[in-house]
C-alpha cells in the first residue's frame, strides 16, 4: 500500500489545486460581469455637469455635459472604423470659459475629409469622461512631420494642447462631419470562462494520469 501513498497524495493535491484555480476564475468572471454592468450603467446614465476636478478613480466613464467653445486646436490619432476608409480620431481643445480648457474626442473622420476646414464654434458636448490606456512601451511618439499620433495619451495630449488632463469622449455629433465614437465596454474582455475551462480540463487530465500511474503500479510495471 505504501507504493500508492505518494501517487495518491500528489493526485489529490494536484487535482485540488487545479480545481481551485478553475473556481477562482469563475469567481473572477462574475466579478468582471458585475464590473462591466456598472460601467454600462455609468455610460448610459443621464449626463451630469462636468465636475470641477475630475478624477479617474471616481469619474471614469461618467456621463457628463459641458458647454463651451471648440478652439480649432486639435490633435489627430490614427484610427480605423469598420466599413470606413482609414482615418483619424479628432481630439480638440474645448474652452469652458474662465480660463478652463479641457479636451473633447469629437470622433472619427476619414482621411479624405481631414483637410476640410473646421472653424472654432460654440457647442454643447455630451459624452463620457475617459482616461484610455492605449499606449505601451512599443507605441511610437507622434510623427513630427505630420503631427499624427498613434495612440491616445491624455497627459501628453493635454500638455500639447495646453489643457487640463480631462477628456470627454463625445457620444453625440459635434458637427463638421465628424462621426462620434462613443465609449463602450467592447475593449474590456471577460475571458475568465475560457480560463476556467482550461483549469478544469487540466484537473481532469491530472486525475486521469494519476489513475493511469496507479494502474501501472498495480500491474507492477512501475
């Protein structure tokens, strides 16, 4: 019987660990579902006036409304939209008055319309506060020749435009043929079900290998 003790112990421990990892992924899946539901609710809520000092931890995805003036100072971020030609996201400085300036992501415009003049104008912007995490160590800096950005970087864009690091992603048209690209949760995956299945399959494999080892020991082949 002593021949069986160690394989049985390792089998039980291995299966228990793998099953625990699978159930942990299921708990994470439910937590992520609740988190995504909260984000969806915040995105779709009736907008509130823009806070005086927005904070990412508290206000990310908050629906807001602001009135002011597009200044004509803007940045273009390389982007693509399904069913459209290549183009850019237009992020423009928005003057709220009283010396306060923020940024508004007005939306997407195709390359052949980028040269169309866009005059400064008064506007009421409805959208969601956002602090996108688009950049990483492989993101190139903006092209010095064309001024084109390759990812959104709120602090860096704010410094370039001379605004506070606050970005509203418009969910309603702001004119000039620019199509809004509202915030949604499509970029926040909930893949934990797949990971759970993998851990459960590994647990089943471990149990099967343990059973096969015990059979080999019983038949004195090990």
